């Protein structure tokens, strides 16, 4: 099982669902900058988990709405220096 991503944890730790519901700029920056070198599938999964949780909160009446529905993934940042970070994370969790 994989641990929580440090960048995601850093952004969301201590935030209420109501606070996260309006953090579209911060979440966009997370997905396209902080996680920019990660595979599109991984970044898409992070986006789905965050927006899916918020969607469920809206359905249950916990929050009135959220502004994260239109977040688009930018192109993946590819560097020559290192493999994608999530590959290293998976390798460290496999030990």
C-alpha cells in the first residue's frame, strides 16, 4: 500500500472540507507544478480523489458547493535528470 503523498498532505493538512472547496488555485498549482513530473494517471487520480470527496460532501449537504470541478491537468513536466517521483515512492514502499 502506498503512503500519502507529501505534497498533497502538506497542502490539505488541517484544512476543513469547506476551506478546500474554494482552493482551486492551490489545487491546480499542486497538480501542475508540485506534482508536475508525476505521470498523468497519478495526477488524475489525485484530482479525482479531491474532487470526488468534495462532490460527495455537496451531495450530503456538508458544503453548499465547490469550485474545483473545472481543474485541468497541464502537460507533464519531463526532466532528463530523474525518473518520475512516484516511481521512487513505489520502490521505497516495496521494501
